[in-house]
């Protein structure tokens, strides 16, 4: 599993202040810890930064590249900032995050990514509401995103389709559809495009103490659908352990066997069954309940997951 570290994000007050202070040491220490924890790439999310993005993002690139060698992800809607970062990066092939199928994005971001030879995240979103159904999301990829990439001769190997992970709190019906979209995209084009998801989006607006289990459980389910990469928190040691358990098929404990079973059920287009779970084990019962919510079988409430 390819992990893009989500931790450098302007929404964090600490990150925002460190950017304002141009605190290079803060970002270098964090970047090293992220890579040491297992990050394959580091996301640099500076937000729109309309006034100073073209200065901030290349500065961050220089600072982070001084201490790590992994690819960097340029996560902003500011095209001037992206271009400045592309002109600054000197190590691994970067990733631009992101375009979507709206004309104003599709006609500007992919040509920029092609010019600088970057990988490109493309969201399955067009004009209007974000589509709920997996078929709608896949259709946007097959009918709008990929054809445009072929039209401008953008390498499909460098295209990353993101079918949009959305929160279980308020958008619960999107959760199983995103899994189905990931699965379908692996068979809908030859060669199949890479797929990506913003993992922690699934637990947005959920009480903080309940977020980790939602993220970790959804991670295993997305792995069952054969997702290629996620934007996630590598400093969540339990999350990284669950990924390891599934990848290595480590069935050395009852919990591990349940995680492997959950992965395999999703891979086989099946649902986790009660007989797969030891309901006398509170940890296994919590995973079972979390899966029911993520599959939209039980209406999400904080109380249900707490009990």
C-alpha cells in the first residue's frame, strides 16, 4: 500500500503557524518522522494561498527535499503555486493534487502536469453535486477524465483516479459506493489507472475518539477493493499495523484473522458475516459495528458506535 502522508495540512493550526513563521526545522523534523513511520510520499497541502502560494509551496519543497527523498504532493488549487513547486522540485517525480472533470480544472491542471512530467490525481467530480453511485463516478473517469488525458497525450500510467472518500457522518451512502468505484476502476480500462482515496475523510465530523477505528476499518475494506494508494496518517501506528497484517496475511491472532477475513470478503464482493466475528470480544464487535455503518446497513450515530 502506497501511503501519502496527510500531516502537512494548512487546516492544522501548528502547520499554519509554522508556515507563517517559515519554520524550516518544524517541517524537516515532521517530514523525517513521517517517512520513518512508513510514508511513501508527503502531501504539502497549503490550501488556496491566493496571494503567497507561489512563494510558500516552493519554499516547502526546498525545505522538505533537504531531508527526505520521497515524492512530494502539491495539494493546492493555486496553479501558480503548483508551477513554482514543479520548477523547484529536484528529487522524485511529484504528484499534483488535483484536477476534476469541470472544464476550468480539466483544461488547466492536466496540461500543467504534463508539461512538468508529474503524476496527477483526478477526482471523479464534475459540475453540480458529487455523484453518489459507483457507476456515476466510474462514468466520469471513463467518459471525461481518461479521454481528455488521452487527447492531450498524458501518460495513463501517471494518472491517479480518486473516487472521493466522503464522511460517514452525513454522507453515509457514499461509503460503500466509493469502495465499489475503486473495484470497478480496476477493470474498466486497460491499463487500469491507479486509484487513490483520502482516508481520513471518512471520519470527518465524527468525535475524535471514534475516528481511528473508522479510518482503520475503511482502510482494510479499500484494500479489499484493490486501492493503490491513500492519503493517510502514517503516525497512526495501529493503522500501519493493520495494513501490514493484511499485506502479509498475518493470521497470528484472532484480531488479525478478522482483518484478513474482512479484506477477503470485500475482495470477493461479499459482506462480513456474523460467524466471522467473535462477538464476545469487544474489539471484534466494534469492528463488526463499524463495518455495518460503512456498508450503510445501520444508520450512523455516535451512540451506536460507542455502545
